[in-house]
C-alpha cells in the first residue's frame, strides 16, 4: 500500500502555538494517548492517558552502520545499557511538533556515518475527523505512520504495554498475535495484530478512569518483525541487532510484573544500491491502534436498561474484519480528514488569526475524544463522558459549551448527542419538570436518575436544551452544513465487504448519503414535534423560575450556589424566546405568541435588574452591587438570529440561499437584546482583560476558555482580537501539564486554580466564532458590525464598580 509521502509528512506543517500537551491517539474516553510536556523533546517523558497517568508506548530507531540507538518517544533508553559494547545511545535532532485537527507529527533528524548522510524521520499520528463519514468516525481506531527520508539504513522499533487496557497495574493481562489468512483482494495489505486484554475483564467498570474491559488491537504489516516479552529484554535485543525475533511470550502476568510489552520492528534499506553520493529515498510503515469494546455503555432507554453495542458492529460481523478494513482504509480516511482540517484552517484563520487556527485544531480531537458512537446506521447515537470534572454521562451543560463544534463540523452529530436525553425523559423515567442534568452519575453507565436527585441546575439545563434544540432545527431547516460534510470518499476508496443494499445511511464506501437525509422545514418540524412535550414542559419551568432565579447552581458549579444570577437568568429568558420560535416551526402559533410576549417582557426586566447603575456592565447577580460577570449567554441571542432587525430580515430568501435564516412566522419590530448591551459588554471585557484572558467574573481571576470564546464572538473585532491574543499567550506559556484545560488562572503562571479540569469536550466552545459565522446566512455576524463603528469606551473599572454601590440608606433598606 503506497501513498503520497510528502503530502502526509507536510499535512500538519505550520503550527504557531506550542501547547504543553498534544494529542497522539485520541478517539474516545478510553483510547486517549497524549504527548506529555510537548515543549520538551519526546524522549524525556512517557506518553500519558488524559488523566496524566503513564502509558507504556515507546519508539526508537537504530542506524546499523554506526551502531547508534536513538530514543524517539517514551523512555525506552531506561531499559538500555549506556555502556554497552555493541551499541551507543544518542539523541536525535528534534525538529519539532506540528499538528492540525486530525494529525500530530513529531519530526527528527538522525545522523548517519558522515555529516553528509542522515535520515529525516517523522512519526505521524492520525486520529481522523471525518464529518462526511459517520461510519469512519465511529471506528475506535487510529494510525501511526513512520516516514523516513534519506540515504542511510535505519531500523525502527515500537512497543506498547498493558496500561492500554487497564488502570490497575496489579491486573493480569493476556495477549496473542493474530495473523489472519491472505485477503482475497489483491489491493489489501496482509497484516498481523497483537491482541491485548485483561485476563478477567469487568464490563462497564473503570479504574482511575480507564476501562476495565476491551481488547487493544495493535496492527502492522505482516513483513515486519514482532516479539512479546519483558520490556528491557526486547529493547536491548533491538538495540543490539536492529530487529526482533518473531517470538510470542505466553507467560500471562500482571502489567508491571516483568513488564510484558508487545513490539514490532521494521528495517528500512535506504542505502541499498548507492555507490556514491547520497540520493534521497523515501519509505514508510503503518501501524494501527484500536480499542474494541462490546458493549460500549449501558443506557436506560425507552425500552429499559440496555447494553449498547458499538456502531461499527452494524457493518462488520467480526472485529478482525473491522481491523483489516481500517488498516486498508488509510488513504481514504486521511483524505477525508485532510479535507476537514484544511477547511478548518482556512475558516479559523479568516475568522481570527493563525493562533485561532491552532486553538481550533488543538481542540477538535479533544471534543470527539469524549464520545462513543452507538445505535444503528439509520439511528446513530453519540454518547459523551464528562471527562475529568466528575465523569457524568451525557451532561447537558457539558454538551452545551461543546455544541458550537458540532454545529460547525456536522450538526447531525449534535442531534445524535441530544437523542438519548430526549428519549430517556420522554419515556417518563425522570420525575422532575425541568431538564435533567445528566443521564448517569458516571460514564459508561447511563442508568438515569429515577429519584430526581441529579445535580441541581434546573434553569441552566432547561435553557441549554431549548437553545440547542432550536440551533439544531435551524441547521436542519436551512441546511447550513459546510462543504466538508459532503466530501466524497475519493478514487482510492475501497468498498465495505458484504455491503448491505438495505443500508440507507451510507454508500458502499462508508460515506454518509446526504441525498437520503431529510432536510428543510419539514425535517425541522418533524424533529421538534416528537419532543414538543418536553420543550413546552421545560419552557413552563423557565417562565416560572428564570427571571429571578432562586439560589441554585449554574454550569460553573465550582463557583458555588448563588441566587439572582444575571447570566443564568439571561440563558433562561433566551430559552423562552427560543421556545416561541420552536412553537412557530411546529405550527403552534398561539403558543408562539404567548412565549414571545413573555420573553419580551422578561428581557426588559432583566436589563433593569442585571445591569449596573451607570450602564457600564452586567452585574454578577441582581443584588450583588459592585460586581461584574461575563455574560457569555449573550452568544445564543446572536446564534439563534434574534439580533437581526426587521430591516435585515426583509431581504432573507432573495437571491442565493446561502444558509440559515430566522425561523417562525412573526418577528419583533426590534432586535431581542438591544445593541447597547452588546456594546457595553464588549467595552467592559476590554477594560477587565488580564494577562492570560478574560476572567469569568469579579469573584476570582480564573476563567473558562469555552466561555471566553462565547463572549468574544459577540464583541468588537478589537476586543475579540485582544481576548484571542491573551488566550494564545496562555497556550504558549501555561504550566498546566494535562490536555487542554478549560479552567485556568488569568494571572501568575496561568495554572490550575486548585481545580483540575483537563481533556474536557467543552473546548468545542472554541468553535463559537465559526458556528456564528455560519448562522442566519451570515447575517448574525453582519448584525454585529455596529460594534466596530466606534472606539471602545474608556472605563475606569474601580470607579464603575464603586458607582454601582447604592447609597447607605438604600443598603439599609436592602
């Protein structure tokens, strides 16, 4: 199997930022391997699981003509003798880390026998994001391609250990080398696969957030050497000989008991046939990593508690068929992933800067790394783990900050996330009249909360569900999907074996059949109608409780309980407004009018209650004078097209239909939230900005990166650029040492504020700019152009906060 070497090697060649941790193999909550301390050389540390726990995964190279061994990834050198008589340990020149949305490249220069002869070696990790192929996105597997270019012979070694399949080193693991029969298709590569699993699996359980069930499949072409055995012995043998023995150690034991590893080695003969000079040759070898689990979760569905199978099982009768297909699908998967990455890079650069391009790229795999696909081809389901904060299952206020990513990447995936929440609550298994917080206390067990005692965020979750519901309906009605959602498999695509003619969701090459998917007003109406009971029920709660929220949590639960939260009330009121549009779509015009009038009354009251006396900023809470807050929920007003005036509405539908338009039969004479609120907050954010970003509110200097991007998306270009620049500075300088945290200090060293969030899917909020630019046929962004007509107001923050304090006699009355 051949491919364009140079294209792949340069796929992720222009990263501006230098994050401290970057993704290597990230597909779901349990197949999640990251490069630790990425600003250092990769052989200084072992790769990590998202928790920061060590993962046994090493790569090294040797140059036989010089007897030199080069550690590349992990710390295999710890197993080698630094004074060995037949080899010496040397470190390569590390040329750096580059990444895009799907790929991370680690590139090295390895010396040969003379200064003119060397080898350029790249470890290229691909966890493909394929918006046009849900089938491929659902495959729990990733690629490592080792690319070499030069004129010197070089041998490459890689191994993994049992930490990929358990979080408890005391567990006994088992393994085997599977060598399938010769494939029938001439184009199919012959492979061999290490299969590693716990000797005694515990389905649907975790230990330190690692799955305690499932089998790792580590595959390579059949012509490479293999060996399993004690880690030090294998690494020493490779250092001495440059190859492995093709042996399988059958002594099953604990993960770190004479640490068993499962290794491959490949020899590249780049110097062969050279008489003089150094003509460059290129070659490569491909490895794949897959974590196969069945079931993937259990879910309290409408039919009861159900073990949910992985989506890929709808297409393959056996896991070995999946592994073979995935291995041979590299060209198509990489092409589709590159299509997405390239367009994302263009869109993000045009929307913000080269720094924003990198932030979006760095966030993409992290979002999907919290998900598991299940269901059937015609009705896929996407399950999500609230990684690191508490492990909840399908947390509504974690999906909400992530949902701009899904609106931009593939809006239907957002529908797959919402479906299990809607199904469970429509079945009557949740007793409260507000939206549930999550489907289960800990992933992978979505057992529900039949006692109603989930985390108490009633206004938060009702508002979230209504806003996301209308946003998804907008995308269905006006088909706002980007071009990459329609990308084809390409000329190198191979058909799925035993393709079922009855499969309506995908074609024989595994690409979504967009022509078979219902879109337009009828699709929006159909999707909303089946859950209309819930939309109405949740809105009823918001009508009662959102204008003056009682003491409760919002999504920022780490900040504690608080009554009269200004930003929370705003979310609830926008949720009511969203319901008026939902009612219009399903033909309930009288109910639409009812909710529209209530939301209009409430938003006027909200401005009276929530804005400071001098009209410079929104208060943290109605009665917390001298406070301020980031009202990131203002973003939903623009995203849902509520900030487009009648004048702007009048020319919708004329000429080319270029995207989403406001929904519903009637519109206000004016925008829902007035321009002055947007202008006020834009100016305020510029005034309170810190070294590493925009603090969440006046209580602390910490911030949430997802909410920074929500807030920045509806500010002036100047303020937006300021916020983006400070976040980029933080990415480059922060001392946080886990996958992209969303909660950090905006001063000092930009570290954790005593709360350790990491690898959370909420970084999908970093796509807020991109989702907004697609909303309302581009008019959502056009409607904010007024923010750039004037210079930001000069604000003395201290004076403004003091001015908000009431006179002493009023304080006494309060």
